[in-house]
C-alpha cells in the first residue's frame, strides 16, 4: 500500500511540474504574439469591431422607427 502511495505522489508532482512549465511557456508565447502584432493591426481590428457593432445598432434603430411608422399609419 505504501508503494502505491509513493508512486501516486511522484506522478502527481511530475504532473504539477509539467503543468506549471506548460502554463509559463504558453504565457511567453502569447506575450510574444502580442508584441509581434503592430499597433496598426490592433487598431484596425478594434475599429472594425467598433464600427461594425455601431452599424448594427444604427440599423436596428432605423428599422424600429420604420416599423413604428408603419403601425401608426
């Protein structure tokens, strides 16, 4: 019984060390990808999302006004 406990503890420690290494490596990779992107790319995508959403909201408001006009007449 004690041999199994020792093996479980060693495997658990090895798995914990592996996960810690994997998380730190992923973090470094993500940071490198963010640094690699230029400011123009980030600005382009953020403005595209902002104005795309703004266009949807404006389209919704215009559609609602048209719908209420149709019901009023």
